[in-house]
C-alpha cells in the first residue's frame, strides 16, 4: 500500500463508501505487517512512511536470498527495487520474475515495476543529469528509483563542463523540473555549474570515474562538498540511489500538497 492508496482508503471511509471495520481489516492485513525469514525481518509499512517499500541491497546477498525477500515484499503487487546487482544475479532474478524490469547499466531490478513516466504526463518530475557517458551507471540507478517510486523523470546525459553548450541548450527543459540529480566524476564540476544556473533542489553524485588523482571519486566528492553554488546537497560516491530517492521525496511533497 502506498500513500495515495491510503489516502483513497480514508476518503472512502469519509464518504461512507466503506465502514471503519472494513478499513481496519485492510490496514491490519496490509502495511503494518512484518515478515520474518531466516536472514531478515521485512518491513511492509515503509512505503507509507517513505514513499517506497523496503529496497533490497543486492551486492552482499545471494540470488536465492534476494528472490526470497522479493517474493515476500512484492505481496499484493507492490514494486520492489533491488540495487547493486552483478549480471549473473540479474539473470537469476529475471528467470524467477520474468515480468520484472532489469537495468544492467544501473545494476538494478524492479519486481512489479510500473511503466516509466516522463514530463509529458504533466506531473512534477526529476531531471537526471550526467556529465559523461561513463557516469551513466550512477545516473541510471537514480532513474530506476524514480520508476520504483512512480515518479516522472527526464534524462540529460553527456552534458559535462568540457562541452558546456550541451547543457545550455537544454536549460528550458531542465528548469521545469522540481528537483535535479547531477552526476559527475573527474573533477566533479558539473553540480556547481548547474547550481549557478537553476534555483532547484540539487542532489549531486560524485562518481569513481577518473584518472589516478581522482582517488576513486574522492576528488569529485570534495569538489562538490566545496561548491560555491548554494543549495547543492552531496551524497556518497556512486550513490545514485540516495540522490534519486531524495529528489523523488521533493516531488512527493509537491504531489502531497495537491491532496488538500
């Protein structure tokens, strides 16, 4: 159950289309339920609290553990996002959930994924900017968070500072976004430029892309942390997930204001 579904449930009670006892039964069997498996205790309430159900970090789990967790979390058609997957794990999970959404670049898989939405829907949206093609893995992770959270998004890749005109000719489209995810490696300059151009919440992702003196993304991380552009918030190295989630939370608040 997601927040919009809970809102509709309460509206039905208010309109006397459903009794309070019926609503209570739905809630008792739904979001407040937890499930224990031998290696985890699963949280079915998180989607209401945070806008997305429990996300499965797949890097240190076996394919069998991931599949077991996803089976429980996907009960009732709930989307389940799994991150940091090696190709062989994606293959195993896809065999078990053939209708799921795999993203090999972003190393993610979504069980019960809804269709991706863009700004053509007219909804508030997230703009995901990547400095170069080499940064796409972190940017794609952020995009898949948008899919899992049913949030519209647009991608603008290869818009780094080495060819600034490629960013400038997209200004009109980008300024319509409610929040920006900006991904860059090397010297990590793109978030500062974007911060100077757009008065939007910006979530910067330093990547581990670069030559030796980039120190595996530390140079980009420090550059972003020291940005002179106001309002640039920085996540950890290669952490497209957290940036995507934060941007979607901005959109979630924009949408929430429409509930009245």
